[in-house]
C-alpha cells in the first residue's frame, strides 16, 4: 500500500480517474467493479480461518495472466486482499495535514496502471469465487468439527 499524494482535499475521491472504491471506518464504498467482493462476510470468514486452522490461508487463484496465490490472515479484510492484486492500486489517504485527532485515514482503490477493464473484472471475479469456495469448505469443516 502506498500513500496517496492527494493535494486537493476539496475534490471528491470518486471523481479521480480509475477510482474503484474506498474503505473508511470499517465500511466499503464500492463502484460496480468491486461489487463481487462487497457482500463477502470477511468477519465470519476470519472467524472460520482462526477456528479451523492456524489463522492463515493461501488461496490459489487462476487468472488468464497466470496463477497467483493470495495470503490471508485471520482478521484481514478487503484492503489486504486487494493489495495483493496487480490489477488494483491500493493507496492510503491520511487526510489533510491539519486534520484533528478524531479524523481517520481512508484506503482508496484504483485500477492499476496498464490494466484493462477485462483484466480487472477477471481478477476480482476470481478472487470472489476463491473466497466463497474457501468459506464454504471451512464452514463444512467447522460444522463437522463442532458436531463430533
């Protein structure tokens, strides 16, 4: 994750070229490109990851550009997932320098330089499917573990 060098704090972040969404105060504000991940229950998934193993998962994801592995630790979230994709640029915006102590940072997602819309869509869809599949497998394993 890199710092976002935003020098115009009056301009809405949604108007920047390549904007995909942002994470602020525990909530995802997603453009349609990130919708496949927007409804995923990262909290429940994290609980399953922690309960059914050592708190770590490695997800193998087949992309048209070649296979990748996404690492997931219990209580990671969408920010940590997207930060591992070459199709998404993840930036931290700590706000204006004169912000007060109650202000918080925002993580902003952009399509990465040189990435096509189809590459982005393929990567987001593949990650969403891998997460859902692993969630289901962990839920089945957890059900068998707790009932016997």
